[in-house]
C-alpha cells in the first residue's frame, strides 16, 4: 500500500471512530415523567385509563394521595402483586409522589361500561348499599366516603366507577383475606368483613354497570370526620 493510500485509510478510520459514539448513542429519548411511566401503561392502559373489560384498574384521574398510598403499600408489602412490587420496591417516596401526581392530573374520558352481569334484584341490592348502607350493621353508604357521584374525594379516596367487576370482586376478597391492607385503622378491611358474599357480588355488579361521568376526577374534598375510622382516607 502506498503512503498516500495509508494516509487515506488512517483518515477514514479516524472518521469512523469519531462517528462511533454518535451511532452508539442512538436517537435522543424524551426525559419526562410521561415517558418514564410507560411501564405502568402496559397493564393500566394508555395514559392509565384501563378499559372496563380487563382486570387492571383505571389510575388516570385518581386522587394523588390515593395513588401514592397504593404505591407505598405495594412497595412496603401491605398489598401483594409481584409485578407491582418489582416495579416500585426500590423507588423513593419522592419519586412515588411524582408518579402519583402525574396520573392524578389526567382527567380523561372513560370507556363505556359493559352490560350489567347481574339480575335486577342484585343490582337493586348493590345500589341500596352504595346509597344507603346498613346502619344496623354499621355499614356506611359508599357515597359517604367516595362521593355522591362515586368519583372519589381529595386527597386520598378513590372513585369506584369505571372499574371492572372482576377487579372489584378481587379487591373485596383481598381485604377479607388480608392480601390487601392499608394504614391502620384499615376501614375497607373492616367494611369487607361486615359485608356478606352476596352483598359484595351485588356491589361489584352495580358499580361496574354504571356510566361514569364525562369528567371523572374528584372535585370535592373528603369531609372529616369520615363515617368510619380510616387511616388513609384523609391523607
């Protein structure tokens, strides 16, 4: 190889070496909280607005305090679901607050509910429990905490509309058997224990069949005191 050819080859190698880091770096990726929570949307759906025919709940528009409490519960072992624990077990409180705040700001349309999967008598029973409760058994109406429109209350009480029936049934079951817990006093565990199995089925069937409002984010604050002692309802 001539001297000139050697110089040209060396120059080409240097040029390739200069380009290599740029090629290895690849395209720039947006560094935003919306980008960083893409792992959440694999299960919870685009922008966290899960459809009603799946198991995973909608998280878009839920109160930030509620979402934060659930992330902490998964991280600290009060709720058990291996994929969630894996995602959050090493995350700080500050970062969990950031994730919760992001999804809480997403006030997005709901998917229409699926047709009711329960007889009319069971639906009436579910509605009665939601709106009236059963004072003789110390069961407050669901609306007393979750709001008249059942869309939740700030800072930490979730809406119950737009959730799949199977998910609602599973959560009542988890509270009853200790698989799901919250900060003491655990009000939902107490309520789940007081409800009969047929009442849980009726509640889940009625709630899942309701048309959510156009804007589902909570617009009201929870009123203290709540009708039942609740360790996470007001914080």
